[in-house]
C-alpha cells in the first residue's frame, strides 16, 4: 500500500505544524507547506498531521484505491 500526500496551497496558511512535527514528510516553501515526497508508505503520524492542520490543507489518499484517508471536508 502506498499513500499520496497533497497540500492544497490555496488553503495552506503556512502555520508550520506539519513541518514542525514531521520535517521528513513536510517542508515550507515560500511560506506554504508541501510534501517532501508525494508518495509514502502508510504512516499514522502523517494522518495525524493532516487531522491537526488548522486549515485542513493536507490531503492523503490510498494510491491503489483512490480512497480519501484524511482532510476530505
């Protein structure tokens, strides 16, 4: 199983929570978050980062099924 991480740069306000807690998965570029790698092995901490994003800008999907795993509202 592989997950796809995407950050909605229009929704991201660069709070840095994702980068601060998971710098191996997220970085800030021009004041906005972006994934270090767009595809990762499943990682519950990444789901937590998506849940804690105050702007719900982190979207995670299962690459095999297309199922939304986080930030679908």
